[in-house]
C-alpha cells in the first residue's frame, strides 16, 4: 500500500522542480543577454542572470533548512518556456522585433517563477518553516522586480523600435 503524500512532500517536489528551473533561468539569461541588441536589455539580462545564481544558492539553503538533499527534477514548464524562447530567437533574433520577443520570453520565465515562489513561500509558511519562507520571499521579490524592469524597458524603447521596424533608435 502506498504511503499518503503530504504537503511536506509536495513542498520538496516543487523545490526540486524550481531548483532545476532556476538553473535553466541562469542559462536563459546569459543567452538572452548575448542575443539582445539594446544595451539596457543586455545589462538587465546579465544582472538578472547573476541574481538567478543567487536564487540557486538560496534554494540550496532551503534544502539544508528542511534537511533534504538538493536535487533537481526536470521542470517541464521551464523546459517548454526555454524551448519556445529558442524558436522565437530563431524566427525573430535578427529582426527589430528580436528584443521585444526576448522580453516576452523573459517575462514568461519571471511569471512562472513568481507563481512557483509564491506557492513555495505559502507552503513553507503553512509548514512552519519560517527561515525557508523568508528566503523564498526574497527571491519572489527579486523576480517581481526583474519582471517590472523588463516591462519598463519594453515600454520605454524596445516595443516602439520593434513597431517602427528599426526607425526608432533603441535605448
């Protein structure tokens, strides 16, 4: 007879999922920084890539707090988002719309991460793992800031440049 799964089990499984996803996010940021034409967008992706490395470290701390090994489990959602990014880069990477597409893909990553970190924080709180909840909230706030920055860059210059087909200079 199978043992009944608990919220603690769900927390650990989702943590493993995010550990894998965050490692992929680091790679996606690096790739996006190289592909971006806008210096401001390049800088944003580079900075968030470094920040994402810190997220990986925080996740390792959460694994330590709960006394479980830091293991990664393939995150199907992140795999899909990064595969889509690859397709878009292939189709739009050399066009004026390339940076707008990169921002869209970056925000897809951020929104997924915000949903998962919000969930993990709530579960950590419910499970009484206050130190883990605090670490997860730090990461959640950084993901929100990264998303807001991408929106500002898009609205300030990238989207208008993409619309104008390069007639408007990107920042």
